[in-house]
């Protein structure tokens, strides 16, 4: 009978610990209404903070960059553990099969309605995420993994000044990528983040109690 009770207690404690460890896992999606985006191009000192495109195809090899920044204030400093973060951009036109597009960490502030090619913010010269497009599809979403960078923002390792996206293997043709001003919310840039929040104090107490119970049970079982 004692063995049965111990086995039952062990099972209850195990279920309790599993429930504590998995409870609270959260996934959120943030649209650019919670952030900002703008395009720049190499042949004009013109702000494009309200244009419908984040990247476009210009003639004569004129290169352009897209800048995005999402509002992550609800996560920054919370101690949340980011398990996955993906940015999704809408590719509306231009066959770019074989092209490479990189995401770069922006390292200084910028403003959506004043940024131009002549006043670009600083950014890391090495992309932290690269997408190789192997198809000729359009009207599809393209995704890049941002997990490590988002974790660094959330933990405070780096300030969140957003990201820059550009084609890195050649200037043209460039995919037409929609901005938040496209007029169609289905084409808006978005970032999806999955994370484990820091447990509440009561949850930590429950977890500690479960661990103590399991430790005491193991000692009894050894006897």
C-alpha cells in the first residue's frame, strides 16, 4: 500500500511540475502599426516613409534598402525567454528566383518620416539572417528568422533600433515588398514571437514545492 501511495504521489508531483514548466508559453504577432517602416534608395535624398513599398525594383542598378522597427516594449526587460521569432514580409511582384535577401541589425536611431539615403542610421555590415529565394513565386510571404536578435533586444543586450533588409547578391531585379502603407493589412510586415514569460512568484513557489516533494519522495524510495 505504501508503494502505491508513493507512486501516486510521484505521479502527482510529476504532473504538477510539467504543468508549471509548460504553463504560460505565449505567441504574439506585432504589425507595423506598433512600429515603423520606410524605404530608401541610392539615387534620391527623398523620404519614403509613407510609400506603399518597403523594397522596389529601380532601373540602372539603383539600390534600395528597407527599414523596419517594431514596438517590443511589452517584452523588453521582462526576462522573457524568446523561443522563436520570425519576420514576415509580403512579396507582391517581381520574379527573383535565386536572389538573396539579408536582414541587418540597425544600431542607431532613425525616424520614419525623415530617413533618406543621405542620413541612414548605422547598421551591422554582416547580415544576421539571409533568405535564399529558390522559387519564382509572387504574392507570397517571405520569412526570416530573428530569434537570437529579438532575445538580445528583450534581454537588453542591444537597444532595439530595428532592422534593415536589402538584396545582397546584386542590385536588380529586386522583389517588390509591401510596407505598412500598402492599404492592405494582409500585406503588412509583421513579426511573430514565441516566448516563455518569467513565472509569477506563486508559480515559482509551486515549482519549488514540487521539487522538494520529489526530492523527499526519492529519499523515501531509496530507503
